[in-house]
């Protein structure tokens, strides 16, 4: 039987910290409701100490979310933890997520603390958080640039203090998959009681490896993956929830793990975030991008129209998208053109279709994509009666209209 992996969504916290992705309380509530429908296990709703608005949003989400655990982020400072504890108090299931940096570069230049001081701070913070709730997550910020021996020591101290989840962040997106997988495996082997520790990973995408690092972590024993809708987040973003989910779902034969998600809400969640933030995705974004299920090349269109599995490894319906898109352009063939013409109500003989296709290709040389309106204008039933002259005249009118 496969092992369930906890999905910890930080769209409303780490995601919102990216420039241009700020959300007000109503927008956060709307996004949280969508995440709950999606079935994420944990919603990190915000960083309560950072502002009154963030505190109010976390508290409102804690009051309204029905299924997911609601987490609030806190530094190891007592006032941070108290603020997070107050914000999540109304939740049916609440979690405090506390963190401190453990790499030498962060300790020296940011914290101005030594290793013993960081160890003591981690221990104290987890113990204080436990006075607010049983579910406490501890993160060793910049774990992948931390001396492994010290990292093992900090993890052990956090677990001994009562942390129920220990998070291993690749805070600056520095790790490569084989290295990160080995680190997770080593934590299991080297930390006392490591076989019983609930390990989380939080990967950033600075080298474009966040999803790959998260997947290799899962294969090496990680129990929780932290991610965001559309991969938003600081700098180059976080591991993308939709890519993680569909990688495990589509390649289930490669995983002894599964996610308890309602996959049909993936695309709606993506679209909701776009609408709320006004930040569009690049067209070729995996899984949820505009072109993820779109086909223009004739050979691809021919294959997809015969059987979608020829060029699609997952179905649009799986993620809650209506269907694939056959985009008509200069790379399209007669089969795709005829398919769309039939959908628009036109039926042509092969000879007639050849004439329409010739006109279509000439238009394509002037436009990137030919619209339905263009096809209707070019291909009326009159082509059957008037033949080449009608097509040529209509095509010329079309070209004149575009100039």
C-alpha cells in the first residue's frame, strides 16, 4: 500500500511575499476556500506578526477552513510565536511553524549568533510553541547550505523539544536532486530516532530544480512537501503544487507514495490565483499553462484528434480543465483545419478543402493564429458554388482587413 504525502501549501504566505502577489483579507479567504476544495492537507495562511492585516487574515482563515490544518509562521521570538498562536487559535486543526537559520553564512551575517545560541533558540521556540498547540513544525532555514553535522544536531534538538514536523528548506534553491535526496536519506539514518521523524521539504526554484528536488526527497523518505499554486514565491518561486501533483499522479508506477488531492480542482485553483493577483502565467507553464494542452503542429494535431494519448500524457479533465485546444496556425494540417470547420458547421469535399486550405495558409503567413471568425469569413457555404474565385476574393478581403 502506498504512503500518503502531506501537501503543505504556502501560496498565502511564501507565495504572497513575491513582488506583485499581495492579497487582501477577502482575496486570501477566497484562495483558502479554493485550496480547501483542492484538498491540501495544510494551508500556511500567513505570517501573523508581520502586520495586523496578516494576523486578521490568518485568524479569519482559521475560523472558516473546514478540512485543512491552518498554519501560521513565526520566527523563534516569543512574541512571534504568541501572535501566531492567537491567530490560529480558532482553527479546527492549527499548527505553528517556527524557524531559524542554521547555515554559517546566515548565522554570521544575519543572526549574529553562534551555533550554541541557535541550538538553544530552536529548543526554546519549539517548547514555547507547544504551549499553544500540539502540532509544531520547525524549519532549519538555509538547510542545504548548513554543515550537515550541525543540521542533524539542530533537528534532534527540535524533535526532543516536541516538534512534530521538521522542515528541510532549500531556501535559496541551491541543491541539486542527487545531493538533496542524499541529505533526506542521511537525516533518516544519522539523527537519533530518525526513522520516526516527520520530515518536510521546502524547495525554491532558483536553478529550476524545485520540483525535481521535492520529488527526489519524497523518494528518499520525505513525508511532507511544501509548495505553491503556479509555483509562486520569493525570487524564482517555490515548488509548483500542480507539477508535483501531476508528476506523482501520472508516474504512479515510479512512486510508492500518493497525494490525497482532488485533482479536478488544480486548474480552478490556478485560475483563481491568476484572477486574484492579476499575474498571468507563461504560456508554456507545465500542467496549467495556456499551451499545456494546446497543439498547433499538424502532425501533433493529427495524432491528438485520432487519440489524445499520442501527445498528451494526462487528460485536461484530470486537472479540471474543459479540454485540449487545437490552435490553427501555419503548422496546422488539413485534418485539424477540417475538424474545426466541421465544428463550425462547414462540410467540404476534398477538392474544396484544398482550396480553402491554400487560402488558410496564406492568411497564416500574415497572422500568428487564425480565429474562428477568420475561418467563417473565409469558408462560407458559397465556396461550393463559386469555387476558387470566391475563396481568393474572400481571402484578399481578409488580408486587406488585416493591413
